[in-house]
């Protein structure tokens, strides 16, 4: 087994390389175990692994170096004191719910968008129109948000990710505009109150279980060539 490289950063005038704060293996940051505050991830890390900062309520700021290209699932989930994450342009992949609850990333309408990908929604719910700049709705972007009622997805969006609207129990109407091509696995699974759905002709793929347990769906306008399976 490859030994795990350990680092520590002490804030005494400047950050110093040492022991204990980071568990890093082959360029992958596996876990942060430090004392919190401002955290500078060391240069040379290429991926921040799933859950590596999960629940670290003492972390207030994170600086990510340009060597990092990938951030895993739920990396900063439940980091309640986190006020800022410096994300470099080198990042090409961000996992599901990586910044869940990080309201400092959201725009005035509650959307968390990075490089045309909508990763999270922190707004008030009700009637929601996804911005035209969005090309991909990320996995679990609206997961388990109870106060959504009506959602309009513009044609600029090409992919609705896995579990994107899973268990949005108050969601009643979804309008998907012409131009959207993919509705991925379990995208709307468990939306029990969903009664109205518009599927455009442009849809090329609907994933497994995309509309499972949408048992109230009575007003379906499906212009695509793909059948909708509810249960």
C-alpha cells in the first residue's frame, strides 16, 4: 500500500509545511483533519476526494491550488462556518452536492453556478426559472428541496443530472423547453405532487427511474419519441 503523505499548515506569519492536517495519497486529498480556520491546500494535489471536508464546522476559508482539477461529492457539505472557497480555473469536474449549503456562492436568486453548471439551489422556492447561462443541471442540484412548486428549464440546458430533483415533494409543475437533450437517472424520482410535465421533442435520452413514483402526474405533454415510465 502506498503510504499516506501527511501535511500540516500552521498560521504563524505564513503557512509552513509539516505534519498532520491533510491525508494525501498519490495526489488525492483524502481527508482534512486540521484545526480549521483558513485552510490552504498544498500545491500538487490533483483531486479533493469525496467527503474530505464533510462536517468540518471550524473551517472558514479554503484556498485550492491550480494543480487541482477535480472536487468530489459532498466535499464541503455541512461546513457551516465556511465563508469562502477560492476555486481555480483548473477545476473541470465538481461532484454532487460538493458545496451544499454554501450560500456565499449563490447569486441573488439562490443559484450556485460555476462554469455554466448549476450545482445547488439555495433560494426561496416557489416558481423557479433556471437561468439561461446554465448548460448542465448537476447531480442532486435541487435534491430534497420541499418548497419548489413550479420549475422552468430553458433550452440552454442540455443535461438534467442524476437525482437533480429527487424527492422535491412540493414540486407540481415542470416545463422543459426545446433544446434540452438528456434527463438522467432518477432526475425526478419521488416527486409525489408533480401533476404537470412538458417534455420537448429535443429529448434524446431519459434515464432509468427518471419519473418513478411521480404518482400524481396527470397532465403529461410528451413531444419526444421516448416513453415516460412512472412506476
